[in-house]
C-alpha cells in the first residue's frame, strides 16, 4: 500500500532545505519532493498529514550495548543517588519491592562516584554491613568499574582480586560476565522494552557493541523468537568473532530477522571520568597516573591483521590520546593499510583524540565516533581531571568537520539514555551540567550534528545506500518530530519530542 506524508517539513539530510512530501510503499521510499510532484504519483495512496511537524530519517545508533540496556531495566537504578546513604536506600527499596529473599542477588547500575557527596566509590564493606544476607553488585555508570559485596565476589570466584570490593576495567568486565541473567521470558520482555525505548528516541538501527561468548544463548533465544523490531548490528569481542559467525551464519553476510554481525571490537583503554583513559600526560593530582593500557602494540597489530584477513570491520575503544596514538601507530605500521581503510574501522569514543592526530586518522580511513554527550554529563569532571584547556577539546567534532573527516555520535547506552536529540543539543552547545561552556570552538552547526546520527552513521555501517537519507529507493526508516531542529534555537534542541518512529515503513513508536 502506498502512503504519502505531507503538510510539514521533510528534512531529507541531503540538504538543509526541507521538501514538502514523501511517498512510501512496502517499506521503501518511492519519491520525495514538492507536494505537487509527489501527489502526482499518489493515486490510491493513504494520506498522512504532518500538521506542520518535521519528518526526517530515523536516527542510527553508532555505538551502544542494547542487551546491557535491556538487562539494566530489571536492575536497581542508581543514577539519582547523591550519597552512599542514597545508594543503600535505593537498594533496600528495590529488595523490598521485588520480594528478594536471603541469598538473592541485588544488582544495581548507574552510580557515578564523581556525583556522590563522598566523591569516591562505595565499598564492599558498606554493602556487607547493609545487606549481610545478599549478594550485591553495583555497576558504575561508565561500565568500566563496579563494587561487589564479599559474598558476591565469592560467588563470582573473584575473591582476592578486589580492593574492598572495588574492581575496574578487565577485572570488572570478567566479573560482570558472570552476573546472573534474568529468566528467558523476562529477558525477552526486557529486550522488547529496550527496543521500544530506543524507538522512542527515534532510533531504528541500534548496536550490540561488545558481544561475549556468554551472550550466545541470549541471541539464539532472540532470533528463534524473531524478537527484533528494529535493526540490530552486533560486534563480538575479537576473540570470539568466529564463534558468533559459526553460530549465526545467516547474519554474517547481511540482516537475518533484523540482525546482522557487523565486525568485531577491541578495547585499548578505560574511562576518562574514572581516570583510567590512557593519556600521554598524567591526570591532575597525580604525576604517575597516566590511566590504563589494555593491549600491547603486538596485540593491536594482530587485531588489525585479523580483521583484514576475515573482512571484519574493527571497532577500537580509545578514550585517551595515548590509546588513540597506539591504534594509529599500529594501523600506520600495517602493510595493507588500504584494505584496512576499506573496512571503515571505527575509533569508539575518541574523547581525547588530539587535533594533531586527526589528519593521521583521516589518512587511515578511521571513522571517529564521539561520545559527545560527555560534554554535558561529565564535562565538569573532565575539567577537574584534565584542566580546562585539555577538557575543552573533548570530542573534537569541529576539528573533524574542518578536516572533512566523517564522524558519528553515540551514547554508549546503558551508560546514558540513547537520547539522540540530547546528543545533538550537546554537539551544538557543549554546556556542562554545571553550566560551563566547554570548548566554544568545538561547537558545530545543528545540520552537521544531525548528519552524524543519520547519513554519517549509515556510512559507518556501510549502509549509506539504504539508510540515513530520505530518497527514492532507500528504506522507509524515518521519524516525525514535534519541531524542525534546524528552525529552533540551539538551546531548545533537547526539548523537541519524537512523535513517531517508523522502521521500513512500519510504525514502531507512537507518542500520540
């Protein structure tokens, strides 16, 4: 059936100038243009009146962890905690509301030690005292750290590796892998809720940004139930890339039931707000803390070689400038650089990527995907950790734009909500939670920020012929917004509402 959408702004992302109408049939765009041009082709078509609202391409999530986001929906939320006392109160309420009995797990996510009154991580001793009969696990908002009660560490066979219950980076990841998952029916329900939440933010393509072997049963279940309502692109940990391709051969070459394997992932360092991002210059307050290096040069070079040998796109987590330098250095030393560039490798986060590194990144064909919402959520912490002059260059999108280097934006959910319009607001304004303008010279025009989460994100995935722009022949992945983001003041961008989200012409979210 044909459907025509008219009576508002149709923002194609081929140009900032809006069109007037769009015609869709069977999940594919047939025509976009003036109302007269499109209406000539609409014999027998249903008419959807936009009522002055704006229609544009659906957003594309350049990096997140959708299953972790789904699982987090069944965990105690600690984002609002402002003190250790708040954490204990939230955990106690969660235990009571869920009827958890002695010996049960209490798993919570989202605390941010920089926002707590104590300005430090809680301790295992604190959890042991408050919940002596429970196994308690707290996951930091960054996804790089956590705190565990002694009984939780014992159950995870992690005893002896803690600092009063605190684990970070590789040790934390190892512990998190072992945390119990919800029952299958609860998992399916949580994944459905997660996809609907992504769709509520206008996202029709999402990412599973770090798949480990423990997730194989989950994805077997999801695919057997045809549980995907939006497209999901998965990136296994490099070590288990072959294992996932063997398990899901139909998803290795393209989408199968809205899921495909996109490549593989490596992690070179930690988190800047946790002072574990690997830096060339030490953090303020410690002449010896340069952060954490997670891989050797030999391991990074081997990962690049393996990605090229198998034709796998490589995502490399690099927050600090030293981690970025390592990735660039190893890529420059690879003998088949053209083949590597053809796979469109991605530097995930690229928070402290320096202006001097950007031209090298461009020459290597590496796409930076900036976690630019850090400017708001963690900008004040970055000023404390690095000083203002270094912090104001966090996520250097304007530098990349001046070099004509393709870049994308992401939220790394569940680190923060997959709120694309907030991210666009961050890119255009760069205001911290404390109201500080963090890098006036790195602000970018709204149109370019929108490209980073539509057309450029489609390019990152190698799907630019199908997504990211509204034109004839492309998928009908689009959203309807309450206002035109190119017409409102930049400081009002995050007030815009996603009214509807369509995936291949099918309505998957409706705010009305």
